[in-house]
C-alpha cells in the first residue's frame, strides 16, 4: 500500500517537474516579435562597424525627437552577415551600412553571397554611411524618415544621396522628399 502511494506521488511529482521545465524552456519572446516590430522602428547596425553604430545612434536620436511616435531604436547585430540576413528575411526594414558593406551586400560578394540578390534602396547618406531600406518600405514611411533626418541635415552632415549609388535606387519616399513633393498620409484603415 505504501509502495503504491509512494510510486503514485513520485510519478505525479515527475510529471509536474517535466511540465514546469517544458514551460520554462518553451517560453520565448518570439511570438511577440511581430508586434514589437510593428510598434518600434528598428534601425539595424552591426558591432563590426562601430562608426556605423554611432551613426545609427545619432540618426535614431533625431528620429525620436522629430518622429516620436515611431519609437525609433537601434538594434545591433554582432556580425554584418546577420544584418543582411535580417534584411533579406524582412525581420528589419532599415539598416545603417558603410559604403563598403552596402556595395558588397548589393553585389552579392562574400560574405554576403548567400543573401544575393539584395534589393535595397537608399534613404539618406552622410558620405560614409547609408540608411538603406528594403524596397517594400511604404512610400509615406520612407518620406517621413527622410524628412525627419534631413531637418537636421547640417548637424548630421547629411548629403543629398546619389540616386544610384552601388546600383541601389533612391527609395520612392526619399525621391519624393528631395524633389520637393508634399505627400499626404495614406488614409487610416477602416476597421470592420
């Protein structure tokens, strides 16, 4: 009798420990990643390019001031190949790339060969680094980011980007800003 009671309790305890352990291991923030990405404008930098990381910090500070609802933030990857991977898989839309990394990424040379083709477009340029985006960034978003950064062009030492640097086009929103167009925000979606 005591042995059966002990074995029953032991197996119950084992199942509770297994359940508790599996819940600890199964908990990850990834199911909230899509919500996080939609609520916060992330600008990807890499620790392989510390001047680019500093540039990203300066650009994000201006975006937070001029576009506070964007909740702009720097997200850092250890390696530039991770930045390329996140751009390619649409996990981030914006990244700060040095001229050398931008050229390598777009041309698909090592270490970025596995990510080719990379269809990136330029938003702003400071003569050493580019703020690039995926080509599917909405027109108005590109316009707002470019406008917000160019309001501090002198302090950030921003140049008017070359339209086809390294084979990358100027994003349509940036092109609209630099040509003097005034874009209206798109209509808000109607909820059913």
